[in-house]
């Protein structure tokens, strides 16, 4: 069982993701350069947060052209697991691996704070250790976290139970006041049709130790590791 963390110029959460996999999940993990194309030795890859290529043009738009992303596309098509966090979510949308897009926050400000998100489904490789409707306290840190999509895409996401996380209040209520960035339908994270690719704006890797204010993100990575272990058994 082996994990990889992709590093783009401008990534700044790569070491956080590496730390969680190596110390809290206890599994081998490598950094993967954005120019590398061989992902054959990995069971799961993480696209971390940050500002890939300085977020010039728009967030994730340049990273999608990195050599590694063609390999990530094939990696996902083979059924292996891809987790995109914050900028990673933006990259997955830009690359067409997830539908919709992330645009400027509703109030046009960078937001860095803890928020509450509700687990909408445990039927993914990333949430099978979590209870549906459970509430997680996880930080966000983004300027372009406003998830948008057309009506047909939203209907498909709902019909296929692919909305994995929604912004909520501490009691799990989905309200406009609990939506930090204006995301459509309070969406904080979605998966693809095959359910092996997940993108979310909140940073679970920054919520794996109580010392940092919350350990609620830990079970996302434990779910991922449990899925990989079961597949390898």
C-alpha cells in the first residue's frame, strides 16, 4: 500500500498531507513532482492545497496542463483513488475529472477560518469510516472556493448521491448563514460517478490533531487507507 502527494510549483499543503499519511495513517508515502508521469507504484494520490503556478489565470487552470495530470486521469480511469484538497479540488475541476468549477468567493475575500461541514454520504472510499449526517469542524483557506455548476449537473449530483460534504452550522443544519463562500447548494465536496475521485475545499489534513484545534479530518484519511487496504487484501 503506497500513497503519493503531487507537488506543483506553489503547492503549500503537500507536507501537511505527507505528515498525515505517514504519521496518522502510518503508510508509505512519496512526494510526486508535477513533471513525473509514472504513477504505477501508487494505490492513491493526493493533490494538495496551495497556489499551483501562482493561481495565475485562475486557480488550477495552469496545473491541469502539467505532465502528471495526464497520468492522474489514467490513474483515476483505472479505478484507483484520487483526493483533491482545496487547490486540488480546483485542479480536478479544471482537468475535467470532476464537474463544475470553483470561482471567487461570494464576498471576494480570502477566507481562513474553521467551518462546519456535514457528511452527506458514507458510500465513498473517503467517508466509509464516517457516519452520514455527522458534523466535522475543519478549516478552510481559499479565495476561489465558490462551487458553481449548471442545473443539470446539480440534479445529477443529487440523484447519484455524489455531494459528499455540505457546509452547515454546528448542529448540522444546512443554512445560507453557514455557507462561507456562496457555493451552490452549500456544496463543500463532491465525487465523480465512479466514486473514486473526491474533491473538497476544506482542509482535513489541517484537522488531524487536537493541537491544531480539531482532529475531525482524520477519519477521511483513515477511510481512504481502509479502502486501499481492503482492495490490496
